[in-house]
C-alpha cells in the first residue's frame, strides 16, 4: 500500500511542480505576446473549462478499464501540453516558417489539453488511494495525495519565477516539460493496476456521473469550499489589499497578495494529512469535517472584518487550515460510502462540482464587490461552509441512518479490501 501511495504522491508532485513553473509566466502573456487581457484570461481558465467536461468521462473510464492506464495517459497528456508552451514561444520566430505564427492559439490549445490530462490524473489518484486503503488509513492517504498535488505547485512557482528571470521564458517552459516527463516516467514505472474490473463495453459520456447521495453530498461540500477558497478569496484578495491599503515587506497589493495566498496554501498543506489522520483514528470522519468547516467559517468572518496585517494573517491561516483539513477526510468519506465499481465516477462527480464552485466564485464575487463591498461577500463565504456542514450531516444520515457513521461502515453491495496492492 505505502509503495503505491508514495508513487502517486511523487508523480503528482512532479506534474504539479511542472504546472507551477509556468504559472508566474502565463498572467504576463499580454506583455510577452502583445495579446489582449481578455484572451489572457481565456488562456488561464481554459484548462478548468476543459477539465469540467472531462471529469465525468475520466471517472467512467476508470471504472471501465482500471486506474493504471488512465493515470499514466493523463500524465503523458500533461507532458505534451506543457511542451506546447515551448512551441508557442518559438512559433513567432520567422526562421520557423513551418509553425503557424499564432502563439496565442498554441497556448490556448495547450491549456485545453492540460485540463483533460489533469482530469484523468485527479480521477485516478484518489481512486487508487481508495483502492489500496482501508478505513484506518484512507483519510491519511487521501490527505497525503492531495498534499503532494498541492506542494508541487508552489514549489514550481518559485523555481519558475527564478528560471524565467535569469534564463528566460522558453527555458522555464522547457524545465516544466522535463518535470512533467519525469512524472510520466515515474507513473509508468511504479503505478500498478488497483481498481476493479469494469464493463469494457460501456460507452463513455460526459454526463455519465454518479448521482448517488454520497457523491452529491461530498460534491456539494467540495463546491462550497472551493467557491469560497479558490473562487472568492484568491480572486478578490489583491483588490481587498489595495482597497484597504495593506501590504507586507514594502510590497504593493499584487506582490503582497501572493504572499498571503502562500500563507493559506502552506496552512492547507499542513492540515491535509492531519485532518485525514485524525479522522482515521477517531473512528468517524464527521467530527473532524465539521470542525474544519467551522474553521473555514471563522476564517472568513475574520477576513470580513480584517483591518490589520495581523488579523489578515490569522484569517488566511484559518481559511487555509479549514480547506486543507477538509480535503483528506472528505475524499475518504466518499470512498467509505461508495462501492468500488462506482468510485471513479464518484470522484468525477466530486471534481465536476468542485470545478463549478471554483469557476463560479470569481464570476459571482468580483461584480458584486463593486456593489456591496468586501464585507458582505466574505460573510456569505463564511456561511457557505456552514450550509455545507448541514448538507453533509443530512446526506450522511440519509445514506447510513447515523450522523456519525464509523469509518469501517459496510456499503451495501460493495466490498473493500486493502489487499489490491502492496
């Protein structure tokens, strides 16, 4: 079990690292390529939209053919997409007459392809963790895998900024490609088949998601948390800092917002494993989930009334801890309540709702801030995890007849084993 989980963590870390390397560069494409801000925004969000449509088919495919092939293919697809950034940067050179002089099209296409690859990686990573874990280790393993995905990204952001500063944009993209290729090689060499055999004759449809009560319940909690965290906080923080004339180390609002975002990410990473581990030891995942949803609530309340750097730091620490502490136990709960043969689709449902939440957040909050201000928006974001907690309790009680089901609860019609791989 531990070898398989470590292989998944290593693979997702390297591919997340590669994604982080290119992220400091993409927002600056307007300056590099002379394209409009609207097109830059479309390029940045293209991977999320393509992943939204790919999540459900990825989950169905996992249940149909297993985990190993989709995981490795997803890694390879992300490697190809990353190399597309290199092609985009050199496409405008006149000596390369055989490449269309449309760098923005290369970037847009690469982001779309990246989103498809990441849908397969996310669907399989959590399914593998569910397959090789039992109730006493599932929460910790889910937290570790999520932490591997999360830690790789900020590590790559730092390295990407340094490489692009000293050796240029193409070099940074080339390094990102190299890391993605390494991740693919690690996945191919180490990831075994862990999943149940499915129906290979079943068709794969974008709308074929798991609509069971556990999948929808966990998916709504994911929607609420990511709407507030990624959708609202990350998209409005720079405006909040500028509006309140807050900054750190003499930096302006843009640079300071990156530091505060890093605070939330580091806090989330610290609590991801802890949340899952504690939920394994307590025998029920609900108390720890409710605790961390409450932590998110407290963080956004503090943010709504933040008027100093100290208050803002504490708010970011609380919000990050709430998001991170929720991740591991939430995915473990989904695995507890989902039969093996539906786990891929259930993860797809969870990812679809999470992407919808993360995508709708900026669309809803940025225009409303102009009308009602920051305080009311953050108060609403504080209420979302409370609502998610109520939905969680109702959904779990509907499915199990208990508000605090044990992690070893048997799912009707399903058998789980930790002996798929070792």
